[in-house]
């Protein structure tokens, strides 16, 4: 039996005045925890940022695309394989293949179709009714299947074997981002992929206040001051915080999602690459809400990574009582001290003090975290060391 393997990632990160993740009123998201209001950045926002960061780390062939315009995307692959197929024919081929592979209805959106008909414009491209997530490899194989049956695609896909091939393609060769973050196919639940990664909402370790910035803009053409005053005025809500961030990866589920068949000689390699990409992307990424306004480009002061053989464990309870800045100000040092005291106590109480631990930290404020595990000097070292440890565990347990 394969032993369970869980990767936990904990980070403490200072964020200056910013609005990383807005609510419906435009204010930074918040949550009440420990009886006080905290700054919050939703898991959705940070997962999106992590997935976008993957484009800097991985080849496009290892990633997927999530879009309603999946028929257009597949049509591009079809014409790439067979340039003499025109756009409308490619759309038709893509529509039939996608409907067969996923069970989803693919058609031009009614609003767009009605507008095109009214204006005498060409019929718009067909779309799915919800975001569809397919890997680059799945798109390539579905395109090849469409070209194979291009002469009469409907008759071709009525064949039992061809239909089975289409469904098998849609359910195999998942990309790294699909394997990590999962996929839901509303019309074919057997194609759903359970997410191997779980990301918590980032919370400030202290009470956080939302402030408002009143701003004005000057009209550059108002040279004679004929109209005194600003060209426009407005307000932007913001806050600042020291965030506790947490994520977990179920390495066993990640292995099943990716499939060992991707590399028969060294089956741990695809999983290692996915783990390394996630760790690097989660630590390095930043949601881009109002980033041009605030320029709040920071990285974590401290990262603690644990490789467990039991369930995931968040240490957010260390901050259930909010951290209070001392007379000299600042929350990072107190937060690190709180975490350094809390983690050993939790692991002593629940018998999980033997898990592998790595610490990446910056500056004297984080010094107390050094006692938690093996210190590494850089993010690249952390990523490669953790990746190797995951690969070694997988090979040990088959």
C-alpha cells in the first residue's frame, strides 16, 4: 500500500497599502477571525495568480486552457494540422468532437447569434455554456481525431470505437494545472478531476483596518485654468497587512491525476515537476488587484514547508489571538515567534513531529523559525530540495 504523502506550505508575507482582492463594493476583502476583522485574500485569487505564474515555469505543452471559447481553440489546432480546412468547417468539426468527448452542448451564444443576425454579420463561433478546462495534449489529440473524421464527422463519431477514443482523450493526459487545481465538467461528471492542491484564504495575523484614499486627476489640456479644480476625483479603499498564507498538496492524488504513464522509466518525474512548479508559483505569485495603483510587489519573509505522511495541517490557529505590534511597531517578528512556538506544540500533541521540514527566511525578524527544520538559502534551493524529497518518497513506496 502506498503511504500517504502531503505537502504543506506556510508563508508569512508583509503587504503594504494595497487592494489585492476586492469585494462587490470595491473594498479589500475581509473576514472576522478570533473576534476581530482581518484582511483577507481569497483562495480563488491566489490560485489564479499561481496558475498564471506557471507560464514562467513550465512549457505551454504542460499546461491547460480554461475557456468558454473552447471550440475556437480546438479549431485553431485543427487548422494547424490541416491548413486547407477553413474556419467554419473547423468550428463544425470542433463542435462535434467536443460534444462527443465531453457531453457538453456547444453552440453560438444566443445573444451573440441574435445580434449577428440582426446586423447581417457572420454567425459567431460556437461556445460552451461554462468554462471548459482542457490540457494542451488533450486539445492536440482531439484535433487529430477531428481531422481523421473530417470527411463526415457525424458519421465518424457514431462509431463506437471513435466515440470511446474521444471520451478517453478528454479524460487522460491531464496538464499540471488541471491535476493540481481540478476540473468540473457539468455534463459529464466522470470527466471531473479532483483538485490535488488546496489553498486557504490568506488572513492577516492582526486586526486590519480598511482605509480610503481620496485622489484627484488634473486635465492636461486645462492650461489656462479656465476651469479651476480637478478633472476628476475619486476614492480607492485599501489596507495593509502581514498575511499568513497556507496551501496543501495531496501528492498521491496528484500522482493519480497526472498518471504514471507519462514517463514509464521514471514515473516520479512528472509529479516532481508539478510539485516544484506549485511550490515556486504559490510562494512567488501575487494577485494583481490594483497593482498599478499601489505597486505592492512583495515576497514572503518566511516560508515553512513540511512533507507529511498524515493529513494536511494549517497553523492558522497560532493567530486566532491577533498579533499586536510592540512599541517599535511591526507584526512580522511577533508572528514568527508565535508560529515557532505553536508548531512544535501541535506536532507534539498529535504525534507528527517526525515530518520533514524546510525553512526559507529573510532577516532577523524571522530568526525564531530557524529551529523548526532545515534552513535553505534560496527559493530555488527550497524548490529543488523539496522536489527531490517528494520523488525519493514516491520511488521508495512504488
